[in-house]
């Protein structure tokens, strides 16, 4: 019993000591840079060979033995990764002997580019959100209340309206002389019911809606109210 436990502990120690560093960003975003699950596993196998076994250019057969894929499938995947610029083969003769190795530098560059694009998108989105708050304060002629900030955030996060569409709804309310959050919410609700997702669609819908000469209603059972309006959609 004691011997078996000792063997188990040796196995646990072996498992704990054998690990490689693999970017979490790659594991969570690999599909965004065009990689499949099998290709990710293949790249991990290459890293294991290089970092733990000092095999800089493992053969197709060696990789295949560790995966449930044939030699032909591994060769095809490696060719794809090379042709599409995820990996490359480097040559090194520092020791006087020519050595070839898989380099994952192109992969890390792709990850860095994707991270930069995502960061810029987040910055741009944040800038658009700030712009919406500023636009609302300009049209209302006063600072927004915490409740109003929360309502705009709800339109963005929960209702998933784009910043541009929210701004268009604000413009619609202004030109209808109904500058209040309840009416803007009615506009966005009406647009969502009719699958309006872009500013161009909103403009076209506003043209058709105004021909009816009625206000946006939050309840379909409410009687429509006639109103005079400005022709803001051109």
C-alpha cells in the first residue's frame, strides 16, 4: 500500500513539474485569428517538443503519435499554418551546424495585432459612449442625472442598441419636440420591434412613420396622438 502511494506521489510530482506557458488570450481568441481547436493543440505539441524535449523541428510522425490524427492530416495542418503565416521555419547555424526549427513568432505577432485591434475597438466604443452622454447633455441643456446615465447604459448593454442608433433616436425626439427619456425609449422600442438596427434604416422608417402623423407609443393599446413635426430626415 505504501509503495503504491509512493508511486502515485511520484506521478503527481511528474505531472506538476511538466508544464508550458501558453497565452490565455490565444486560448480564448484563437477562432478570431482563424485557428481551429486541432490547430491549437498542434501548436501546443510543438511548444512541448521545443521547450521540454529540445526538439526544435519535430517530425510529422512524432506529432501524429501524440494526437488522434494521421500523418497526412498533421502534414496538411502544418502546411496550412506555414502558408497562412501562423508559423515559419527558421534556420540557425550558430553552432556551425545548420539547424531548422519551427518559429511561433508569426503567431505571437498575429495575437498582438488582434489584441491591438480589440483594444482600439474598446477605446473607440468608449469614445462613442462619452460622445452620446455629451450629446444628450447638450440637447437637454443640463447635466444628466444618475438615473439617466443608467438608462443610456441600459440601451447600450442590455438592449444592445448601437451608439449611432441611440443618437438618431435622440435627434428624432428633438425634432418631434419630445426631448425626454421616456419618449426616446419609446422610439428605440419601436425601432427594435421593427428590427431597425442602422441609422439608414431608422431614417427610412422615420419617413414612413411620419406619414401617419402619430407619436411613438409605449403601449400598442394607447390611442395615437396627432402631432406636427419637423422634417429632420433628408
